[in-house]
């Protein structure tokens, strides 16, 4: 499994209120952020070497955000829209990202740990060394996304949309894979023994293959 690099944060961070500094063209470096910026619209925001704790960015729209060495803990980003975000060495822990959309995203060395991410959108995202662990990704969209050296482990992927997914060295060990929209989208992924039969049944159904009892030889005239 690909090793995912952790955020690199300095020992001393300056405390700021998220709602006061999350503005267009803001360059936020070395900050400890909390508070709320609900429904905010901003563009070209840069976060570097920051920790964001128990903050709310619900229903926000952020265009072209850049995050490097950032840690989110206990945050609520539900319904937020990130357009063309770039994330490198970013970790989300115990965060809510229900219906959050990462449009045309580029993720490298990103971790989502114990997050609620039902209906999250990663359509057309480019993801490298990105790791999901013990997270709820029910009905998530990975449509036409590219995953290289990524893992989705011990997570909920029920009804996830994986149509057009392209992956290399993708691990799905321990994850719930029932009712995938396009089961063939996980072709080439690594799974465990317990996942084999449920996934095989979906692949057979998608190929319109029926398993029936042998009715014996065909009738003769």
C-alpha cells in the first residue's frame, strides 16, 4: 500500500477566527483556525501549515482553493462546493462532508479518517496517494475520477458511483461494496476474501449472466 505523507505543521500556530480571514485571495499560513464561515463565497484562497478545528464551512463555495500541510479535525463542510481545489498533505479526521463536492480536484497525500461523506462528489478528480479509512462514502461519486496508489479501507461504499473510474494500485479491503452503480468500475482493484462473492454477483448481474438449474438436454423431435 502506498504510504501517504502526513501534514507538516509548525509547533506554534497563531489563533484566528475562520469567518474573519476566509476571504478572496487570502493567504493563510501558520494558523490555528476555528469558528464558522457558513455559506461563504470566496476564490483563490491559500491555506498552508494550518490546523482547522471544530469549524463550519457548510454550503460554502470556494473556487481554486489551495491547501498544503493542512489538518481538519471535527469540522463540518457539508454541502460545500470546492471548484478546482488543489490539496497536498491534507488530513480530515472526524469531519462531516455530506454532499460536499470536489469538482475537478487534484489530491495528493490526502487522508480522510472516520469521516461522514455520504453523497460526496469526486467526479473527474485526480487523486494520488489518497487514503479513506473507516468513512461513510455511501452514494459517493467517483465518476470518471483517476485514482493512483489510493485506498478505501473499512469504509461504506454502498451505491457509490464508480462509472468511468480509472485506478492503479487501488485497495478496497474491508469496505462494503454492495449495489455499486457500475461494478466494472473497480476493475483491477485489490479486495479481500469476504468481498469476492458479493462483488462477483454484481459483476454477473451487470453482464446479464444468469445462474440457473440445469434443465437437462434440449428436447428432440
